[in-house]
C-alpha cells in the first residue's frame, strides 16, 4: 500500500516543535550556556524564552538542526536530536492523534495498526517535512521517504544525519503499533541522495 501525502505548504513551513523540543533536549542535557550559544549561532535566540506558537520557516529549522550537528561532537549531537525527535513524537501523540485512535491502535493486529498509523503520519507530514515531498509505503519494512528534505538542505555528511526524524517515527510506531519497531535511515539527502529514506520494521 503506497500513500502520498497532500501537497506541501507553499509557505515551506514546519511545526514549531522542530525548534521547541531542541530547546528541551539541550536543557535536559544540562548546559544552558551551550543551548544559548547554539541558538545564537542559528539566529534563533528569541525562540528560547519565547517559543514559537505557530508554524516556522523550514530554513530556520534547518539552520538550528545543522548548527547542533556542526557545533557538538557527533555522539552528543545524535543524542540531542534523538531526544528532540522523541519529544516531538510525544507531542504528536498527545495533540495530533485523536484519543480514540491512541486507544484503539495498540489493540489491533500489528499489520492493521501499521497501515492505519502510516495513514495518520501522512496526514500530519506537513508538520515535519515542510516543502519536502513525503511518501510512505506499507510493508516489512515500511518505507518512509522525504524527497528534497529541507531540514538538511545544503548540508554534507558521510552518514545519515536525520536523527530527529528517525526518533519521531520510532516514537509513533513504538507507542501505537509495537514496541519492537525500529527505524533505520538508509539514505540521506545530506549524503547526496534524492530522498531521506527510513526503513521501519520489526527485526
């Protein structure tokens, strides 16, 4: 089953949790000075004490996420962005997934829960894909792709770097389908791929 998300927002914006939860993750790491240095370098100092309440420009999200990766040691940057993605996933669960769905999905057979969850993720793709073209295909593994992912636009890497996205998907699948699901990014626009590709499966 292949599902294509609705057209991306023409204003190329992403949900504010892509910024808000990076603040939370950096704060949880216990270094307020480094938090403020990173946000200053990304030109987003105001977002620390006045969190955005509406959609934000995808370019701002890209600057922040890329500044985290450029500033911190690789292992710490991965930890921070994974935590921010987990927190974003928890927000989506609480605010974007209707309560009846949160109750019913974990009780369904995993195959059915997986299909319904992919449909729900596609319906909310605008919150984390921006102008990127989002698509999802059910199966074992499920394949999720963000073609021309704006969050890594202009970035160069030798390994996949979309830990925030991976953690968002992992949180949703583990909470709503099965705790056994894992997410692996197998291609990344920062490595020169046309799309960031995430494989979601039960080992």
